[in-house]
C-alpha cells in the first residue's frame, strides 16, 4: 500500500509547488481536503492523523496548531515548512547536505523542520568553514541576498503581478528587513554554528523564482593560512559524495562575468561559488538556488523521500 501524504496548506505557493513535483508519482497517495471543506477543522484533523507524512505549508501559528492536532498515539510524521520549529532541538533540521549525518537524522525523525530559502544558501556556505575552524569565533558575518518575489507568498505575488492594486509594488528591486531582525537570523546563527548573529540584508527582485545569497569574507581575519583555494577545497570536501549541492570549480568561476539569480529556477539543486582574485585579501562566497526549489518545496519533497526510505 502506498504511503499517504497530506499537504496541509496545499493551495498556498509552497503547497502548490509540492503538488506539482508529486503529480506524476504513483508510489505515494495524496490526501486532499475538498475545496469547499478547506476550513473544516474536523476534516483537517482527520486528514492529519490519517497520513503517514503530513507536510505543513502554513504560517507559524497554524503550523503549531496542526502539530497539536497530530495525536501522540499514532505514527504520523511531520514536515513543517514554516519557521516555527527550525531552531527547536526536538526537530530534525531538513537540510540533508548540511552535515554527513544529517540525511540519517532526517530519515529517523518523526518531526522535520524544512529550512528557509535564505538560510539554506547561507548555512550551505558558512557551516563547512565553521566546522573546519577556518571561520573563527567572533567573525562578523554578513549575509546579503536577493530572492524571487514568490518567496513573499500570495500577497506579495499579487502586489507585483497585479499593478492595478492600490498596494502594488512597481520597483524592480527592493530591500526589506531593514531593522535587521529578520526571522531567519536565529536559524542562520544556530545551524551555521555561529557564536554571534550575522548581519542579514535580504531583498526581492522582480522575477518569480530564483535566489542569490552572498557571504563576503576577509581572508586576513580567518584562520591562519586561509586562501581562496583552501576555502574552495573545504567546500568541495564537505559536499563530496552527493549531487544536490554542487561546488563550482574555481576555473569555471573565474570564467564567469556574472551570476544570474534565475539560473536554477524550477530546479531543486544548489550551486556554490568562491569568487575572488588569487593572492588578494577578500573572497565572496555565493550560493545560487531556487527559493521555491531547494529553498522550499523541493527540499520538502527531498525530506519526504528520505523519511519514506527509513
């Protein structure tokens, strides 16, 4: 019998993309609430407790409510795509490539917190350097990023795509999170193994899907002997043996004149780059991904597959 999957919030941006990725699959059975019953709490609770895996595509408070609906006496497993549980030590963090052991932790977990899109890029760059000691305690990490507007959910999508609205957004690119208190900062700090919070400056571009995350570093302030080449080698070693996260060869990176945010739109992979001039004192680490791919829906499906393989 095929395992039953229930997407709670299947009509939102992330939920719809998960359904699209699973549309042709015959190895799972998708449970779905009829459109007319979407707000029926009793049916929702029944669906949650009838599934083998429930994928929550909801705001934080609604996700917490859904988890409370899941009975402690059954075997329902949960993947949550909100920020509600990402720094909760009782939940497995759903970035399988983050460490060598992380995929096994996800396989064994009952509760998995899907990473945020920005943190996936930032942690992907930072954690290997912290794990090797190349990025020392106290380093003032900055993370600068641009996302496709679908990361803002249905309201932002409507504000950008419907220019007749009173609250329409016409700018081709804009900064937000200006008070430096973005909800992804704790996630970056904890799973990036940082001892102080990074300065995070997010922005949105007028493209639907795609993302660039940048972490610039001064080599002189890293561990002694750190170079552009040794940083690249550390990333290569960290992600060896898997094909979701790719570290672009230095020679290929040197031949690039630009990095396009939409290159991986529609894909569930991530590319990492190390840019800089050999012998210089600065490098720029760059992650390229789809904010709804490896940054959300694609990651949720990957985590689901790991859990089903356990």
